[in-house]
C-alpha cells in the first residue's frame, strides 16, 4: 500500500502532456465472448506500457463503475500515444483488429476515448493527505504554498496573477 503523505501538495511539472481517458461499457452482459477479451486487453496493454517508459505513458489508473471500466492515462505527448496505438509490434494494434472483427458496430460492447492536450503550467492540482496519485504520481509533487482559504481571499479579483504551476486557488 502506498504511503500517505500528510499535508497538501501540488504537481511540480513544467512540460506539456496529454490526458487520455479510455473505457468500455458492457451493453449485453450475456455476450461474454465480446466483453471479457476487451476487459482483459487493457491491463495487458498497461503492463506493456509500464515496462517501457520510452513508449511515453507516465502513469495510469483504472476505475470500475456500473457497466464499465475507465482508465485515466497521463502521456508525455499525443505523438507518443499515436505511435503506440499504430505500432506493428505492440499489443494495441492486435486488440484494435480483434475489436473491428468481433465487435465494431454490433452494439454488444461500447468503447470510448477522450484526449486532452495540456500545455505547460495550465493545470491545477491539489492532493491533501494522499499517497502519490494522479498527475502527481505520474510526474513530481511539491509542497503547496497556500493551504488555508484565508491565505488568498485578498486577491479574489486577481485569481490568476501569481499562480504557480499546479496551484489551486
């Protein structure tokens, strides 16, 4: 179990990155042959990506809810993600082909993804009494400068001035 860091930290990262969210939704539970292979494919791909940091994945986390699974991934760039997705030697391409042959548009299983480009310094983070998590786990963290809401009420109208990367106001 990851060790909890008492207090408040923010992300200490000054480079562009992308956040990629991807997931699946089981539309027909009785179609095990369609959704079980999809369910198993993501952990395989994540293990492959974690074994080779040069592929560009900085970190990820899997969440479950209702009929689906979602993965939040932090990538060094969209180019890294694109290279991995189209690679002839990595697991994603084989999964992609399997999906198009076996599921595609039959309605048995839903598949989705979203990609967000984040420019350096254009993110806000706050982690209080947490183990390394999210973007802070994917990159680096530092102690937060402000920890009390009264520390910045005086500049409410100028809430963007003087904000450090990762600071939440």
